[in-house]
């Protein structure tokens, strides 16, 4: 199966590729470098929203557990 390297766009094989999904060690290192230098980022709003959803779920789960534990 052929895939495109996410860094340079070069077509490369998926099977027997040590650097997948990249085409080479250089592209893999460049990708890591881009993360370190914040060339890529995840929107803070999305992360905060996910954290809030997890906290709400934990609160509901804990509340249900307390209710069952107390026989309610």
C-alpha cells in the first residue's frame, strides 16, 4: 500500500517501512522538530472542552457511586 509522507508528501510504501507514516528518518525527525518548535499545535479551546467533559463525566460517575453506596 502506498501512502504520502505527512512532512514532504513523497509517496512511500507502508509495508516494511521503518519510519511509517514518514518516508524517511529525516522526515520523522523534522516532524518531531516541528512539534518541539510549536509549528504544530492543538487548539487550547478544544483541549479545555475535552477536560471539562471528562470532569463532568467523573462528577456524574462519582455522584452515582455515592448514591448507590448510600442506598439511594
